[in-house]
C-alpha cells in the first residue's frame, strides 16, 4: 500500500504517511474516501472554471462594447473634424478664387455742365385804367313833380321801383326826406328838390329826425334802398 500523496510505501495499519503526514485511513476505506474527495474536487473545480469562464466572457464583452463605442465616437469626431477642415479648406479656396478675380474699376461719371439759362427780360405790362362809367341822370321834370306822389300813404311794389333808373331810385328815396323839409348836403339833390314848388327846406342833416316817418315811408325807403343795392348803385 502506498501513500496517494507522495507515493511512499505504507505499512499495514498506518493511519498517516510517515513521510508527508497525509491521513491514510482504515484499510479498505481509503479508496472510497479518496474517490469522494476526488469527485468533490472535480465538481468544485468545474464550477470554478465555469465562473471564471463567465467572468472572462463578461469582461471581454464589456471591454469590446466600450471599445466599440469609443472607436465609434472617435471615428465620428474624426469625421466631424475632417468635415470642418474640408469646409474650411473649401471656404479658403473660394476666398482665394474671389480674391484672384481682377477687380474692374468703374469710371466715375463726370457731370456734364448744364448751361445757365439767361433770363429774358419780360416787358412790364402797364394796365390802362378804365374810367368808371357814371350813369347819366335821366331828365327829371321840375316844378310840382313827384316821382312817387303816394309814397307817404301806400306801400310801393318792387315792380314800381325796378322800373326806374338808378338815378331816379336815388331821387325817389330822398324825395321822402324832402317832403319833410330835410336840407341836403349833396348839391345835385339840393338843386333838384330846390326846383320843386312843394319843397320847403327846414332841417339840416344834423337836426333832421327820422322819427317823423310813418310806417309806409319807412318800408318804402327800405324797399328802394334794397333794389339799389341789388344793382350796385353808385348813389348809395
């Protein structure tokens, strides 16, 4: 019988190996015990190997996954950088191309002098004064004549007044004053009424009172004056 550990020869009845000190056991049982320990060791070794293998696979996966993403990120960065450099080079090339194009100078237009217009003297037109036409007084009867005998007792109509000339309207309006003895400043009125037999001058223009007029006389004076104004009579 030999020691399973170191191979030394054992004596019958030895419990331990005299050389390595390994427990030998009772004769007839060592084989069974060794087989148990061998199988148990094999099972433990198998589980350990499986766990180590799983860890190795996980590490490889993690390292590979991280390396893949790192490589992809680096490739993307390199592509972006390469694209930026390409764009920069393209822009520089375009700028050099533009700068290389010869610039054509545009001549500055020269203003053509405009001849100054010579002012032509315009002859001054002198307006020839037109003499104002003074209406000729119609011949008036003298003596005991009245233009409107009833101007103090009845209302005159527009047709009666409008049938007269402007000068006759002028006399008819002042005739109402003359009937009450008013003296006139205008020489033509004073001369005309002075030739009438019924006229008796008594009151100067300053002392004459228009309150002596009755309702007929006031309305007739107003009517004659309004017709004169409508024609623009120069005797107003």
